[in-house]
C-alpha cells in the first residue's frame, strides 16, 4: 500500500497541464548519445501561480541508447523566493510508487517551510510513465473499478483461482499498454533520470527529499552516484535489502499496529467489531442510497488504510467511517475514503494512473522467487501477525508472477557506506513503512543520522513535531546535523 500524495494541488495541476502541453525540452531533436541528453537545455515557462514548468528527454534504455527512443518527462519548480541567497535546487518525491512529483512540488508551501523555499528551488518531476510523463494506463476506468473492488482475500481454491486470473489479466494489459518500453519503468531508471536532471538543473550535487517509496528512489540514486549526493532526507524508509515476503509481512504488521493504536485511542471501537463488520461484506455488501456502487471488503480495507496514514486528519474520518460500518448503516464515508486513496472521482474517473504504475514499477523493482504454492504456504504467517490486513497482503505482488519483463534487482549497496552524512527519519508506529526499515536504512548509510518520531502515522517530517522539523530545516539551510541520532515525541496525539 502506498502513501496518498497531496490532493490539494490537483486543481492547480489541471491548470498546469494545459499550460505545459507542447513545451520544448531541448534546442535539438536528435538524441543518440548520453551526451546529447546531458547537453539539452531546459526551457522553463510560467505555468500557473508563480510556478515554472519544463520538459526533459531521457533515454528509454541507458544501457543501449538508440536515436529516437526516449521518454519526455514533465518538470515543475517553485523558484527560491530569495534568489540572492539561493542554495540550489531541492528535488522532492512524495512516494508511491507512481506518485506525482509534479503534483507534490505544486503544493510546495505545504510540504516544506518557507525558510527552505526562500533559499531553494523546489523541483518535482513525474517519473517515466507517471501522470504527465508519457503516462500509461493498464486498465480503463471501469476495469480499474472492478480490479480495485474485487475481493483480495484468498480463503480457498476458488478465490485463489479468481485472484490468479485477475493478476494475469492485469499483467497482460500492462504489457499491452507499455509495449516495448515495459522493462524500462524501474526505480533504477528513475534514479538515472534524476542524475540527468541534476546536471540539467546546474547543481553539482543532488539535494533531495523523498518520502515513503521516495526513499527507495533516493537510496538507489545514492548507490549509483555516491559522490553526487548533497543534502538528502529519506523519510518513511524502505529497506532496500529486505525480501518481498518479509517486506509484505512487515507492512501487514505495520498496518495492524496502527489499527491497534487507533482503537486504543477510541475505546468505543474494537478490532473484533471491525472484523465482524468486514466479514459481513462479501455476502451482504453495503450500498449507498444515492450511488450505484457497493462497499466491498477490498474497498473497505483501502478506506481503513487511508485513514491510518495520518492520526491528525485521517483518524477523525476513520472514526466516523468505522462507526457507520460497525452499525452496518451507511458506507458512504468509508467508500469516499477509498476513492480518495485511489484518486477516483464521483463520476468513476481515475484522475491518476498511480494504481497501475504501482504494479508496473514494483514488478520491475523486486524479485520474489516464491512460487504461488509457496505464497499460499506463507499465508498463515500473515494471518498470525496481522489478522485484519494479513489476508490482503499475503498475495501482494501476485501480478508479478506473470509479468512480461524481468525485474531490475540491486543487491549490492556497499556504495552507501561512503555517502556524505544524510538524514533518515522513521516513525515508531508507521503503518506503511515500519520503523525497523528506517533502522536498517540508517545502518546502510553508515554516516547517516536517524531521527525517530515516536508517534502514529506515515512519515515524520511536517507532521506537527517541531523537534523533527527544526532539524530538517537546520540541515537544509546550514548543513548541520544532530551530533547523534535522537528520538522526538509527537507534539500531541489525536483522540476522538
């Protein structure tokens, strides 16, 4: 499961889209060598509300650059307010995989302090295939609806057969949508694109802030270009060495822990009551009065997960939604939360292709050597550690078993040992990227400092802890890091 990126910037992004269509990315049109790509000139144009937009060309395959085979990536930046004191560019990524860096940067004033945006250009780019960068969609809106609402809980041979058929169909449709480029949407490709972007921005080193999956993008960049790392913040860390099964197990435990923490703060709701309500849905799905849809188990779990990402804003909505679910009354709130997570509007249109790209990128990034039989044998582990979420994450990545392109796996991360001191942030009860992953990443980056946010929710920066936020600002503005790793308490906890 992925972090929901900023939706408040969507209206702004629609205006941006109409402005940047047709932007030239370079003074020339022939790109036959890496040098051609490195020598292109970014053409920045005002696109909306003080923001600037541009495009850049990147090769489809860095190992075999061929004339005429490229991706066009969209870029957006907010120029440093105090140009005389400018410190360079800060490239930002919100997570995903498949999250829009353009959308994220469009909301610059809500993701970073004004002290930082005064001194840095805040830059976002959509990775290849994402959003505005030659987006691919594996599924139509109606197919996406069916795929996301289908019961992902495998309980018997029939449900496993249904899940396999759905996974095969998704893999086949993605292969058809991507064509010959299918093998070239990996995070490693994204990291190489980010190095190209660094050079085109004119920065000698990359300053970068990545959240959630964005930490993996930053990690792969640092592993490929250890001497080009400037100031780097990796928040909500992913352990790049962890196996697929252990990663899924840890995430299942993370969401279960977050749900337990939510329930502990809201004694009128119990996990057993939630489970009983969820178990009713397959035979008796809830239907909103005014909408011709039903709340399935999968959509209910998606809505619950979405609410767990932020205890300040998500928990109050989750309380309302779960209270209604337990009473088995209106599913409207929980269905709306699932739709927000999936970028589905009231007309059934998906405003983002993030759901598709999550599968496309993940299947290229991580190799799972297990057979489907072995996945089934591992399922009891998921049920034991996470009774609520385990049944849905036990077969996560099933589509990758039928993928039409091999994974691009990185196993040697020794380059990280030499990387300049960076900042890693972890949250003790993070549902999506469990805290132990931050500890692991801190050890891989031997010179890093670990900031621990002792609290709830996904990622630690810009979530109300002045302890975290002042350390991030100080690092970006002065280069100073704490003398040692430290733990910051949440400013307050939200109880309904």
